[in-house]
């Protein structure tokens, strides 16, 4: 996107040097450059937000996997661990459904 802005600025400079561009042409070109700059900034903000959301989802998935693995390890032990299993179930439900 920076390349597009640079090319637009070069085109603006060339049109001024050549002298064929009218003031409205220059204003139109500047408006387009400003629009591109706004679009680039919005795209960058959207990408940053998506990265944050993905990182949060990955952390929740990792925590749920760890809880599920603990759950499985307790299932292999005697039934006396039933209370621990219930606590882990609660943790999994909290992580997955909040």
C-alpha cells in the first residue's frame, strides 16, 4: 500500500511539472491519496485486532486442552478422584462457554 501512495505522489509531482493538470485534477488526486491512506490505516488496525483475537483463542484452546488432559489422567485413577474430575469439568465449561 505504501508503494501505491508513493506512486500516487510521483504521479502528482509529474503532473505538476508537465503543467497539464488542473487544480481540480490535483485536488482529486490528493483526495484519492488521502482515501488510500485512511484505508491502509484501517487495514492495519483490523489486522492488529485479528492477531489479538487469534492469540486469545489460542490461549483458551491451550488451557482447555490442558484441562482435558488432566481430566483424562484422573479418569485412569480410582473413583475417589471424582471431585477433582468435577472441578475440571467446571473449568472446561468455564473456558469453553464463557
